[in-house]
């Protein structure tokens, strides 16, 4: 039965492949071969796209992507079509000594209008699409600068009207589209990356709080913390007593949820990945930021405890001074807002 199922799947795959245009079949086969070569170490791995979309400026559509290293790119063919050129350039890059230019900037009459730094930052980027296909592109912020070159040349009367006039018209349309919103924001919106950005920023922020390995046990929570917590909760404190289990939930609320957004979850995940449930959460805080921030917050909490005789009143004041952070950031969260002013 298994052999029959496998045979049917193979036939289905073959049928699907045969229904694709020859160009697509070739691209898929090449992507599969390159994946094998990369895995075998015969080919240098290319950066991969994590998000893809279509950037629309008026009637102009440009395929774009965000790479795994955060670079925003426009595809080479998309840039060419946006400028009113053929989909494929006759040459990918033009090299002349230290000058490194894409094919659409190699015309001699454009040379006086090309800034020196543009020739350095306009290198073509090879990357892999979400489908694994090798693609070519340019950094997204290159396109507005290229448009500026053509518009400056037009203003100086240096363009060839029949060959380059239509490119200047396209450049003007694009520049007007870029004027209202920055190109980086446009790519983020087109690919959906804007919704991931706060989460990724938060992940980088939390890494500073976490220790890579279990720190040596050092007494971190002062005795006063548990003494005053027992007093405010009406629990009799004895030298040999085992603290009530629900005190852990209280500590999560009073301490870990108020130091940084998502810190409690991140500490639990780090403990689960690299330690065991018996490890104290504070043992997974980093020496340079996590533990100092914990001690600073503990000082605030214990100080408030000392001036209160009612737990609810203490809790209300703590909410005002050190409110609970949300577990996950929202689209409009700014990482700078996560840090309380000292």
C-alpha cells in the first residue's frame, strides 16, 4: 500500500512540474541543486528573505523583500521596470577601477550627476526568495537616489530625450511617491515586517537581561522582601518555615512582570532550554544588566512595603510607580519606552 501511495505522489509531482512553464521548472531545479551544494559546503549560503511583498507607487509595482539580516531590498527586475527599462539588464554591474555601478547608471552623460558614495553603496545583492529561488536585488534606499541622478541630469539638460526622457518621467513619479513616506517604511508595510519589528526589537532587548548559563547561586532576594510580604499578607513568618506556594505567583507579579516586557516568559524559556525547573529564575539573569536591574527594582518594592500596612494599598502604589509591562509589544511600541527613567 505504501508503494502505491508513493507512486501516486510521484505521478502527481511529475504532473504539476509538467504544467509549469519551462522557465519556472528550470528555476525550481536550480534552487534544489544549489540547496544541495550549500548543504555540502560547495556553495556559499546566500541571505534568505523572511518577508516578501509588492511595493506600489501609483501604477508602478516593485517586488521587494526583507532579508534575515534586516536589509530591505528591491528586486533587480523590479527596479529596471520601475525605471521604464527592460526587465533584465544587459549587465548586472559595471566596474571601472573603484567605480561600482548597476547597469542603469552606466551611461556616460550621467557620470557628472552620480555622487561618489553612490558608486560604493550600489552593489547588487544576491539572495534567496521564500521559495528558495536565487534572486538579485538592490538596497531599497538606492532607488530614490537613482531617481535623483536622472532628475538632476534632466534639470541640467544633459539627458537624451528619446532614450532617457521616459526614465526621468518615471523617476519623478517615484520621487513623489517616496516623499510622503520613507522607502524603508514602505517596504516594511508591503511585506508585513512592520508587525514583526516591535517583537524582534524586544527579543534583542531581552537578550541583555538573560545569562547564557546558570549563574552560581548568590542570595539575591533580601530577607526583608519575604518578611514584609508575610506581614502584608498576614502570614506568620517562622525561621524554619517553607514559604506558601502562591508567593511565587505574587513574586512574578511584583517583580518579574515589572522589570521589562516579556521578561518572565523569557526567563522561563531560558531555564527550560538550558536548566531544570528547580533553578531559581534570578539565577538566569545576566551580570551586566539583568541582576542589577532586579536588585534596583527589589529595592523599590521593599521600600514601598516598609511604609504600608495594607497589601492592597501597597499594590496600588506599586502599580503607579512601576506598572506591569505587557507580555508582547504592540505595533506602535518604541523600545525606548520600555526603559523606565532613572
